[in-house]
C-alpha cells in the first residue's frame, strides 16, 4: 500500500511476523539523534511491541525504503549496536600543518537497550604530527562497552607532503601515463629496422611495342 513499508518482526519470544509500518513515521524516527538505534513501539494485533531496526533494504537507484527488519526487545536486556564516532577538539598537529585522517567512523558497543549512545566523542586535541588515537584511548562509557579491537586506529595526524614528494609523485604519475607512447616508439623502431621488401624487376617491353 502507498505510504506503508513491508517489514518483518522477529526476536525474543516472537515468531517471525510480516507487518507494515508507516513510511513517513519510520523515516522521521530514523532522523532523530538515535538514528537506526531508535526504539520503536510497533503496533501488532492491537498491542505494542518494543523493537529496534536491524536491516533496511533500499531501492539501489531511487534510495526509497523497500523493506525493514525489526528485532523485538525488552527494556531489561542488553544488545549490540553500531554507533557513530565524532572527532572533537582541534589537533595541535593539524595546527602545525599536519593532515588529519579518520579511518574509523563507527564502533560497536554492548549496552542496555535503553542506553544506546547517540554517538561517542573522540578528543583529538593532543594529537601531534605522527600521533595516532586508538579505540583504547577513547573515554570509557558508564553505560556501554566498546567491542572493537583496542588497537584499532580512530584518528591519525600524518605529516604534510613536501614539495619534493609532491613533484616526485607527479613525475611518477607522468611516467605511467607516457608508458603507452614508449610501446609505440618501440613499434616504430621495429618497423624502421625491418628490411624493405625488394621491388619487383622492371618488365621488359614486348617486341610488338
């Protein structure tokens, strides 16, 4: 039906059930600070079931929501959820000309279903050029446990590229682009080196001429 999204509800004490949810209300819920981790009260058979989204299927071209999977939960249980990382502060290394890189944007946490954080702040203020902030350096949360590898890098301040390195990179790129021309030159040289074919002997005039 127009305005409804087909979905499947499953989880603790719930048999897999096909349902439909209001598209507008669902999209509005996902645009809150909690994002995909927002708790939803789904109306099922005249009652409500507390649930959280687990998977969304979208049209690959238009991006419209085609189907959703929800897991039924209760407020006393723990779940695993993916939450965003937010870099905060201004790195001293970046102030000195370093380049900030962020290889990790989301982390997995375990917490009570009602305590999923909207995001986790990562303070990069102390990072100098060459320094790396890792998962183990993140401020511990009272209500959640981070499940990622403690050694996984969150943010890195790399040294700026010097003019010499930039020129070397450009020169290398230029050599790679000119590689096909070298092959062509070799082909031309090969043609020049080949012996020319002998011209056919001149035909003698006939006696009738």
